C-alpha cells in the first residue's frame, strides 16, 4: 500500500480536520513572563523519560528483599547499557521534581491559580505529591541502608498523625515494621498504582489547561497583549528546550552515575548521619527543631501536625486569595509564597551541611 492510498484509507475513517484547525487557531499569550509556560512542558517530557526508562528497568528488577539489591547491581554491572538506563532514570527523577517545584512556585508567584483555574492548581499540586511518593518508593527499591532508614523514618512520621496515622503507617508498610512486605508494596505502588494515577491526572491537568488557556499575570495589561501561534512557534521552542533538557539529563547520567549503598539489614541499627533525599530534607530538618516533648505532648506529633497544616494551607491558597480572584494584585500571597520558598531552601541547605 503506497503512501497516498494509506493516507486516504486513514482519512476515510478518522477525519482530523477539526483537530488540525484547533491546533492552527490556538495561540499563547506573549509577555515578559512567558518563559514560565515552558516549565510544564519540560516536566511532561521528563515524565515521559521516566516511564520509558522505568519500563526497561522493570524487566530486570527483582522485587524481593533477598534479591532486589543484587538485581540492581547486576543491572548496572552485567546488563548492556543497564548502568546508563538506571542512571538516566535516577537523574530524570531528580530534575523532574526540581521542575515540578519550579512550575509550582512560578504558578503561585504569577497567580496563575486564580479564578477559574483553581482545579488546574489542585491537579498540579496532587501531581507534585505523587511525584515525591514516586521518588520515595523508587528510592526504597534499591533496598540499601540509606533507603531503608529513610522509609522507616517517613512511614513512622506518618504514623504520628492523630486518628489516621496508625492506618496510614500499616497501609504503607504492610506490616508492623519495614520488611520485605514493604518492598513488595512499594514496588506495586511504583510500577502499577502511581503510573496509572499519574497518567489520569496528567491528562486531566492538560485538558484543564487547554480548556482555560494560558493564564496571564495580573500586571500585564490585556489590551496590549500579543499572541504567539501555538504551532509552529510555541511547539518548536518547546522541542528545542526538550532537547536541551535531554542533553542535561544524559550528561549527568553519564558523568555522575548514582551510587549503590550497602544492602539493607532490617535487624541492624540505622547508619550514623543518614539523610533522606534532598526533597525530604526540609521536613527532616524541621522535625529536628522540635524537642521530644512539648507541654506533655509528643514533639514529633506536633511537628507533623504543623507541617500538615502548612501543606494544607499551601494547597488551598487559590480559595483564600480573594484579591487575585478579582483580578487585583495580591502582594500578601506573593510574600507568603516567597516565605514558603525561602523556608524550603533554607531548611534544605541546613539539612545538607548539618
């Protein structure tokens, strides 16, 4: 079947004129803050890399506590290009979370969450939480000392939540303590549940963005606003940025492959000076600020409650920011966003150097 006949065969069954016309008509606002529009596309591209490399690694990984650590070593040392795919998966995850945080704070500071885009923010915020759980669950699959200790601390912290804490802790661990059952459970989350939920939320998030269009900052006067055609102008720029990001990830994967720690021993004490991944350091450092007991109450429980309240407030900012909903400048919530950002950066730096 030659190309013209194949084209005619396809077009008789699937008329894509409406989609083509929609793409041609779609435009993107052009202003001095438009660079932040590309952070969402970069995150999408990095998620695609994660799905591809994750599928490749899943063919050779053994999700059993006796063989998991050995299977990672064999992937890195014996499998052709295995070290590269494992390193690419690691650095893709790290940079994806960086870009998610960047996308989140740019959305906050530009007030892109304001009416009628509240659920764009909600879906994106949930995606960030899922990405962090992706990181934690994937990290644990190494079954090394550092990952084992980090998961024990993280699930133990969740267990300090009143009422639901015990259920969450038992649900995540699959047992009283972190065991081989926890590894099986985290593997199921990492390769089954989380990808499915992520895919559904990403489709919803993208559809909401397409439905509402790109948000324009309040400070930009709408009557002077120019538009850039989505195709080919915006798409080509997106592709160029994707190629640059691919180059960065490949370079890091090649030059700085991640280490593999010693195999975890559930009966051994946690190694000294153990620290979680960088995106958990601010939580880890915050918990260290609280004493063991405050007014007769468990200090860690109070810390977890305050952290949970802070995250919940951040999540609900679009519904609290009345000025932005009225298309007015909202300096208060800009400062709130900056305080959250500075606190995150400061606690992360202290966590690294302490």
